[in-house]
């Protein structure tokens, strides 16, 4: 049993390392492939595309009471008069509608669906419009209609060129963040599975690693769905935008849920209070969303306030923990990891408001990844310790319930079997066996020979009763066997077979002693037996009848 546990542990560790290494290798390969694609030579345009920043176009805000924020931005520029071949206009917007006019003619429009009043945003979107060479020198006007006030002053980068090259460049710029998110997702899945598997090995193992794994998955989903590159191929930008938002607002509760296992101080009740507040905020956010009163994005500040509160409470609990229990190595590691994670979150929040609503930054992802991997390794070591304790416990439990000499169950093992949930005595035949003249063998040839007598007798019983888990040594020379679903004919045949095997052994072996196993059986009878102990007494009496018969005596 211990060997099987060792093999399982090794396989789990190998799988964890394999997927983590595979994630990094795939990430490096993808980034290298994209890098080559993004900067490869293009015969029509050596750079693949041309960027238009706010220096290259005219931008202004236009008042419009019909717009969601009563304003929209207007971008105007002139297509290169020297354009000789067809190209594309590409740009990316955050939660904004977009309309494109060329020389006053409507060429493109994108806005949110009017089918659902509770959804205000059109999501994040890559816009692509084909520009043919006949449009050279014409005036382009782009209207960006923001859903939220965060994006009123956004000035997007415009690209003219091959969309594949533009997208490849976008992937290259955010590839590192994306791969960090992928690693976080893979590691989170592994943590959850690892925790589930190890809990099956030892029920004393907690759910700490699974909680951390779910947190890692939420972080990964948030970061991945908030990157530009994921919107390149999606046909559901609104759904993807909401996945990002929902992941963000679910993070604080899962973070606190994990920290409840991290701290031992009674002061951690403040986390319970914050969790209740956060649940209330979640309910409020979703109700406002479904009623069409306020979008999740518009209530995001509430969850940011809660995140700030969690950071403050976590720092406070770390200080209290150090004062009450001392600054242990584990607390130092956990404290540093939590601090790195919280600095990353604070950076993300700060840049969210500075960058007018853009959530995608590297600071938070790096902080999260360090937090997840280091504390995950720490939890993994603790789980490994529990597994080792479980192995020791299994070993001692086995020693307590099994006979050391023969390996079959002992009297305690029988008691546990009889008290086992669902055990029905009416389904079994109860056999009692006694080894004839074991005392004489011990006296004449020594206890080593007596031990060989016992082991040989058990080997015979095992040949007849294939379910060896139901063979029990009751004392020095007494054994009991439970046989399920047996009839009188089967029981008689078993006793006959045991006698034949004993005789065969005595003839074939050059031994100093003679093996003789007396046996008897009984079935549980509710009219005769108050409990199984009465059945065992009747089986014991039948055994002694057989024992005296074998000695040529009768009672």
C-alpha cells in the first residue's frame, strides 16, 4: 500500500512539472513564431502596416445628448494620396461604438445590440475596414462613442496595412502577459486536481491548495479576457468583456477564502465580515446589471474599495499574527507573497484609473503569479507531509488490525469487520479452525518450528478461501474465516479440501511435525443467535467436534 502511494505521489509531481514546463515552452515557441511573423519582409510594405497616432490625426470631443456620456470623440485624417494598392484600416476600441465615414459617406458602423436593455456596452473590439486605392487622398472621419466616462478621452492608434501583421504585432506586445495568464490557468487546474487526488489519499488534507487553484484560474481568466489579442478572433466581444469583469469582481472573495486558512489569529473574523460585505456587493452589482440601472463596469469602484479594504486587513492580520505567534519562516514567506500580490493589485487599480479604464498591465500578473506559485509550492509541501503522516497512520492501523506473523486479520480486524456499516451476518458462513497439537510442536521442536506450522496452515486456508481479507487469527492456534454466500454443501467441501491439503503437505514434505487443521462452521440463525457471537460459539463447538473426531475421540 505504501509503495502504491509513493507511485501516485511521483506521478502527480511529474504531471505538475510537465504541464508547467510545457506551458513555458509553448509560450516561448508561440512568441518566437509571432515575432518572426510580425517583422517579416512584406513586398508591398516593408513594415506590414503604418501607425497613425494622435500626432498624425485630428481629435476632438463633440457634445451629443444622445450619446451614452453625452459626448463622443471625432478623429479625422486624410488617406495617403500616394496609395496604389488596396489596404485596410484597423483600430481597437474599449467599450465604445464606432462609425466610419469616407468623404462623408457612411462606410462602417458598430454599436451595441438593442435586444437586451440590461447590457450597455458593445464590448472591446478590433475594427477592420477595407480601403481600396481609389480612396487615396480622401478624408476619413471616425466617431468613437464611449459607453463609460473612463473612455471619453481615449485616443486609439490607427493602423493602415495588413491586418495579419497588425494582429501579430499586438500579440507580440502582449504575448508575455498572455503566457503568464496561461501558466496561471494551467497551474490553477493542476492545484485543484492535485488537492482532489491527495484528499482521497488522506482526508486530513485541507482544501487550501484547491482554493488557491480557483483563485489562480480567476486571475488567469481575468487577464486573458482583458487583453487585446483575445479579441482578434472572437465573434462575441460583449460576452468576453463581461467574463473579464465578472472574474475581477469574484477575485476578492476567493482571495479572502484562501487567507482564512493562511492566518491562525482570532482576528481573522474581520475577513469573514469583509466576505459578507463582498457578497452583498456582488448581489447589488448583479441586481443593478439585470435591472438595467447600472452596468458591472459602473459599479466596479465598489469592488475596488473592497479590494483596498482586503489589502489593509491582510496587512493588519499579518502584523497581529507575528505578534501572537512569532515571525516564523512560513509567515515570512506568506507575508512577502501576499505583499507582492497586493502591490500588483494596487498597481493594476492605479493604472486602471490613470489609463482611463484599461486593466491589462504586467505588474498585477507578475505579482499574482509569484503569489500563486510560491504559496502553491508551500501548500504542496504541507500536503506531502500529510501524505507521509497518512502513510505512517496506515502502517500503524494495519499493524493494529493484522497479524504480524501470517499477514491475515487479527481479533481487532474481525471486530471492525463485524461492526462495518452494511455488514449482514445472514450472508456469511462462520468458520472456526484450530491447529491440532501446536503446543506439542512448540515444546518438541521450538517456537520457530511452531511459527512455520502456523504459516503453513494459513497458506492452506488461503488456497481454499480466496478472499484472504476474511481470514482472521483469533489467538495462538485459533482462526476464523467468513465465507459469503455459502451453502452447507460448499462449507463441507471447504473442510474436506483443507483436510486433503494438510494430508498432501504431510506426505510431500520432510517435516518433523504433522499438520492437522480442525474446522467447524455455523450460519447465523435469528431463532438461535442473539448476535454473531452466539453464531461463533456454535461454529466453535462444531469445530471441537471435528477436532476430537480427528483425534479419534467423540463427545
